[in-house]
C-alpha cells in the first residue's frame, strides 16, 4: 500500500502564515532600502567614526556647534547693518555685480554629500576660517562703527580654528598641522569704487554665513554618527 495514499493534498497556505511571510519580506526590503540609501561612500571617508562614542569628542562637537551658532548670529547682525546702512539686502538683486568683484567662496565640498571626508573637511573649515578672518578687514574698513563686532568675529574665527586643531591633535589623527600667525593677513579684496566695496562686503558676509552653515552641518553630522 502506498504510504502517501492517505495523505491529504497540500492546500493553500493560511492567511495568517501568508501575512507573517509578507511582513518579514517587507521588513527585509525596508532594511535593504536603508542600507542602499545610506551614504556609505561618505562615511567610509570619515575616520572620525570610531570617535563617535568618545565623550571628549562629543563634548568638543557640542561646544563648537554652540560656538558656530554664536558666530552665525554675529555675522547676521553685520548683514543687517549692511542692509540698514547701504540698502543692500537681497542677494538676487546683486548677483550680476558679483562677477566684477574679486571675491571667491571658500571651498567646502569635503564637508557635505557623498564627498564628506572628516579630516579633509576639518582642513577646509580651518582654511576657510582663515580666509574669512582676513576678508573681515574689508568689512571693518567699510563699517568702522561696527569695529567691536568685526574684531570679535575675527577672534572667534581664529579660536574656532584653534579648537579644531587642538582636538585633532588630542585625538592623534593624521592631519597636517598648520599654524597661521595671528599677525598675518591675506590681501584685501580690490574694489574699484565705494559702491563695489559695499557690494563686496555684502557678499563677503553672505559667503561667510553659508560657510558657517556648512560648518555647522558637518559638526552636527559627526555628532550623530
């Protein structure tokens, strides 16, 4: 007698079993989607990831996020002064004039997107801070009544750069250490007229604000690794 003769034919799976399997497949799909979406090339270029749980490093990030926010507020105050004093308030109205000015933005491509690399980003932040610290001399020349705020910003830019260098040295990371003498200033942008000086000051501050926003996002990204 055939042993399988009495076996009941396999019927359709129960709804409960199907729902369980479907739920498992959906969960796996979600996990795979997250893995594929995550910017792994960006994180692979960030050797600071192993410091993400270090309390000293987290404190450094927290303190300098707050410091960067403070600097951003001071730059915004100067932007408001330029707006009130010279009626230069809207960037889109001045873009055509920018091509006549010798003003360039500090590069920050290593601090965002898939190009994020922690060490290279910190190098760009420090170099950018030095650039804007020097460019603020042009702002001071145009707005002598804001001397205290401008000089405070220059000091804050130097201190933020020093904070980053000091932390990297403490973590013994392989980053080239460059010390910029405080008395050294880069050349001031050349302006052909007072109006161009006013517009140039507008763009120096606008660029500095964007630079600080990128710096803030980079520090926040590291804090959340």
